[in-house]
C-alpha cells in the first residue's frame, strides 16, 4: 500500500513539473482577421498577411500570432500594405526570409528585432522610414537602403550581423546608436549628404578598419566611433569643425589620419577630451599620393588618364594626360602622313570640311589654313 502511494506521489510531482513548461503545438493553418486585414500561418511556417494601409498594432504579447512566433520561417507582406507595424515580428527567431512589396513605405519600431536567422532583406524602392530598433539584434548581414530614406533611426541596425553598409545620398542623418555593436561590420560608405552622425552611431564596431567622413559633416558627435579597436585610418575633410568627447576613444589601432586640408586648418580643429588616439596618429595633409599609373593611354585624338592612390587610405584622384602632339601634316591624326591626309586637306581648303585638328593642318604656322598649307603638305609627301 505504501509503495502504491509513493508511486502515485512521484507521478503527481512529475505531472506538476511538466505543467510548469508551456507546450507549443505546431500551427496548422491558423489564421485571423482584424478590420481589413487577414493573416495566416501555414504548416510550413509561411506567414502571410493581406490588406490595405497600415498594419494594426498589437501591444507586446497581444499579437494574435505571438504564441506561434518560433514557427514563423517566412513572412509575405501583401501588396497594398503601407506600414509594417511596430514589433510585428520581433522575437521570431527562426524567421529567415521576408518579402516586402513596393507598397510599403515604412517599417515600424522593433519590427524585426531579435530575428536572429534573418540574414538579408530586399527593401522596396519606395521605402521612406526604418523605425528605431527595427533590425536590432537581427542576423542581417547586408542591406541596400533605398534612395527615399532620409534618416537612419536610433538603434535601427544595432547589434546586427551587418558586414557592410552603403548609405545613399538621400540620407542626411544617422541616429544615435544606429549601428552600435555591429561587430562584423568591415565596410561603411557614408555617401555624400550625411550631415549628422549620431552619438555612439558606430561605437563597438570592432571589425571596422577605415572610415571616410564626407564633406557634408561638420561635427562628429560623442562616442560616434568609440571602441572601434581595428580602426587604422580615418579620412577627415576640412569642413569638420568639432570632434566631440570620446568620438574616437579607445580606437587603439588608429595610426593614420588623412586630413583633406592644410596644417593650419587641422590646428584649428576643436578636438574635445578623450580623443588622444586621434591626436597621437600620423597626420597626412591633403593625402600622400603614390607615383601614379596610366590607366588610359593618350592618343593623337583622345586624352589619357593618370590614376593616383593615397598611400594610407582608399582615396583616389585622376589627372588628364593631354592628347599626343601629332606630326605636322597628320591631318586625320592616325599617326601616318599619307594621301588620306592630302585628300582631307583638299576638302578643308575647299570648305567642304572643318579642320578638327588645326595644329596638324597649319603647315606654315601662319594661323590660317589655305592653299599654302595644301602645297606644303604635297611637298612633304613628295619628299
């Protein structure tokens, strides 16, 4: 009897312990409606939502699909939806693909936060706003931000898996902490129109090795690049007037700064406290260019191009090489004085053609192309 009671008590304790853990059942075509929206999650983990206008917002765990968030693998937003709601898919840790139609112009705050399996997203061309924390702590590795976006919100991509980012020329402001702790970020193109780089915008981007501050920036905010321990080279334009406290604090690998200005302009730069790494680095005024290489050779008709590269950053500049001076009498600039040149000269003197290269046609150097030049060319050919 005692043994039976003991067994029953043991079974009861096991049942109580199991009850403490929620049992998540796999969805089989669960669905719902809210106003003019319909959503559905099928047995393959594909979540679709259709409707028009802004998605309805549900506070916290009130999302109808909240209990199934771990089963969502793909999200398909229907054409006609304009805004993806705040926190709509946050915490969907197995989400790996999102299809967003061109009708979407705004992605709300925290929308895909904590979506660790989400590696990439194709943003619609008409997208105008990416909310705060929208892709924070996501697995996102690469994105192309559309040209209609003007502001990168606070913490929009912080602690994500981004490896590279290109900021389009439509963006004028990068918010505070926007890319904070993106530890895999190795490449940043800030574009040409960014005016404000927020506080801690790129702090803790441990893999970043070089950064170019565009001419549109006049102030680098506090802790903007703090803790970028692999950062070796910075390009700063003379338009920067102020570097705020800790902007480059603990950038322990920083060795070279290419300052696009004169030494007197660098001396007048207002560098606030805790930026000793910036002050200890080697300063290269207006870059230090290599000897250059010819990337396009000039001809008798076309100019060439010399390419120079900075020895310390990825900046490049080009220089035009003038056209080669053709031999006197080489009217058509093919490098050979022949009967073709005589034929062209006859047409020029007769007024049927215009001299394209006067210096090759003016045989007697009197500034006029006439019969005297034609006779001179004939004599050259006879000789």
